[in-house]
C-alpha cells in the first residue's frame, strides 16, 4: 500500500551533495573490492507494460490443482552443483512451499512447509511428500530456498522463519541448510539420512538489516530469506544469493542522490521523505572453497534504497557469457512516489559481482496484465529460460491484494490459485528480453 505522501526532500539541500557525488554509478566497498549497484527511481519511472513483457490473461479457476489437498506457491527445481536442472534416472524434482488447502490464503505463510514432487516428463508431477522429516527443520515454518545435488547428496537451503519453539508467531528470518541422500528408482524419488539442520547465514546489521534494526522504524518490511545456490562458471567459485534489506535503521538511512538517478530527474522529481522505508537489496555470500560450513557475507549486488522494499527470490542465469540477475516484487512494495506492477525484474552484467544494469531500461521483464494484476507471482527462470511461477489471485476486479482478507472465506478460496501457473518461455538478446510463448502449466523442460 502506498504510504501517505510526506514533505518532499529539498532539492536545494541536496545540491552540494549532487555536485560531489554524481549519479547512478556503482559504489565500491574498499575492504572487499566488491561493488553494489543502485536500482534507481529514474530507472523505475521508465516501467511500461507492452507486448514483450505483459503476460496474457489467465483464468486461474481453470488451472489444474497440482497437489490435491494442498495449496502450493514458491517453487524451485533441483539443480546440480554446476547449476543445471538435475535429472536422476530420468526423474526431475521440484520443491514448493505448501499448506493444507483448507487454510485461508492469507494464512498459508504462517504454517508453510516444503514439499517435493517428481516427474519423468517435467509436466505431470507426483507429490512425494514433505522434504524433511517432521520436527527436524528449523524455524516455526519454512520459506523458500533452493536445492543442489552433488552425486547422491542433496544440499537443501531454506529460510527458517520465526524461532522454533516460540508459541507467538514472529518474522525473524535466518538462512538454514541440511544435507541428505537422494534415492531414485523405478517407483520415484525419496530423500533420507538427513543430517542436523543448521543456520548458515544471519544478517550482519551493516550490509543487511537485522530484525531488531527493522523494528526501529515506522513502516517498511524486513527480509533475510530465499537462499539460491549459484556456481560462477567463469571462476568456479560458489555462492548463495538471497533477499535482504540494507543495513541500519530508517533514521540512519540518509538519502543519496544516486538513489534517484540523474540530476535532471531529481530536480524534476523530488523524493518524498516516506521513501526512506524502502531499502530492499539482493544479497550474496561466498561458499569459501566450496565448504558449506564456511560461508562469507559479501556486500549486496543491487540495492533499491528509496525505491523498493522487497526484491524477492533473486537468482542468476548465465547466457552468452553474461550474468542475468532476476528478482520478483509486488505492486505495494514500491517506495512512496513510485509504482510498478506485480512482476519479475532483471539486471545484466558481464561479471557476477558489479556492473549490473536494468534489463529493458527499467528492469521490468514480465508482468501480469492490468486487468488481472495478481494472477501469478514468484517467478523463477531456469537455465533453459523457462519461467516457473504460481497462480496467485485472479479476477479481483478493482480490489487490491490487501482487500482480499476482508472478503468471505468462500470468496478467498474461489479466487486463489495455489497451484503452478503456466510456464513462460523467455528470450534474451543482450539487455533486452521478450516473452516468447506460454507453455503448459508447471512445465519444466
């Protein structure tokens, strides 16, 4: 929800800073040699829905329920250590957040559990069950992550949300991992012999906001979640990407001209002071020497200070020796004075770290149609450029997503998808992308 407009920041007060600082250039972290790029207000202002980025209307009421008895949403495939979609004895595997389908859609995140599915053809999926034995995963519930297969060992990364054992629901987020064994035979797939789950990453308060820092400001969100495995084909180094927020409290977050863009844009578009609450970023951590017990936080790849408060499920696809960094965001997560659709966004660079520029000028890669703005979400691009997402809310008319919880249970259930959406085939040419065609529901080629 867009916050009530407050007094705009004075352009005159920024003039001296503008003259010294410049605009939209990456700022370097000298102690690490890494670079962080700003996604600017000026770039976001160029967002425009067109035939290359707008999904066709989907009647989600006609989609097949992939897991009878369950809602499913955020989904990710099993990958091998090099980042390819894994296939073991002909079986492909996907994982998804899930909850019983008698739970109201707005409550599913409060009890989310990871379940897995397997398939020979990548279209017809069989529910395998819960990924982890009951009571072994960390957190009050588990949110999205990734899974990497090395031989017959599966390394599962996920978000442990809320401290386990506490009766009161909380939103503290930690990145957790566990290692097990994958068994595949003619009858299907199962996972066993899990080791003890462990927390592998926590926010540092400097580059990545802690939950305590987030609580010290009115408005804004909090995120430290969605770990995604990635191996850099150029260097062989291994990483985890994740969603975070820039460190510090709102009162410590000083506006910088490079958050806006060019001097001309800033002069014409003063920044509302309420935009301070938007501090989303895309984080990265190095798996030092390939040791999953030695993971080092690095400065973020992209920051969206004064622009957007949530850059969800970040992941990288390499094509033509370029790095394509994708992320998802909601309509109601833009900073005050900005707007954008429920969509998937992206950036491109010649290297994994540093130099990212928004795809298509604005960053928008695909979006729901304006007449069905919440029909799908949580998109993830596979190495084959197939985009997997889930069916969210359809045919809400003039309602916003925030209005849904005020409707009857019957209305909520009838308008909620809770299943995989049609897969989208994406094409990429340099810094431009295009929706090529729509594939069958839940298809992972």
